[in-house]
């Protein structure tokens, strides 16, 4: 979330690369009409964090499908992908309630550890330091 309330996409590449990202309605086939937003990076994203606004044009990104308005009582999924389907990021599910709880400088993501998987909201600094390690 930006300081002025724009929802950000956040991708942390821990190896390989990511070419773009999609938001779709959870429980739907992401290759069908359930896509509500899609972006392609101008160059493959490699090691590190990349952010971009989901609702406005952004340098370094082509908006393939502009983000449609998000609806209440709907669960969405954001995930990163490669053009050749060789890799993808861990996805994160979110609702408008989750969006409302975000504050600038925080990230909502699915934390995967040896104890399982859980959705957490953490400061960006914690996300950068732990998301690739699974701690």
C-alpha cells in the first residue's frame, strides 16, 4: 500500500526469474475470464523485491489487463509467473478486508515454514529478510 492508498503488487524473487503477475478470482481457473488484472514486466525480474501500483500505469510494466474494481465478499489471488511457465511465485489470497488492513510499508504474503503455511502481514523489511528463507 502506498502512502496515498494505492494497492501495490510486490514480488520477491528468490531465484530464477519472474516475467509478470496476475490477479484472479480465487477458486477459478486463472487461464479463464476470472482474471481481474495482469501486468508484464519490461524485463525479467531477478533476485530482490519489485513493487508496482496495481491500479495505475507504472514505468517498467505493461498493463495487459487493467485492474478491475475489487468486490466485497470475493477472494482474489496474486501470483507472479514466467512467460514459458518454467517458474511462478508463491501466490497470496486476499480480500477487500485484507486490503483495508494494509498500511504503507507492509506486505501481505503466504509465509511457508516447516510448520506449514499461513497468511501474514509484516513490515517490508521483515518480508525482504525472511520470505526467501521460510523463517
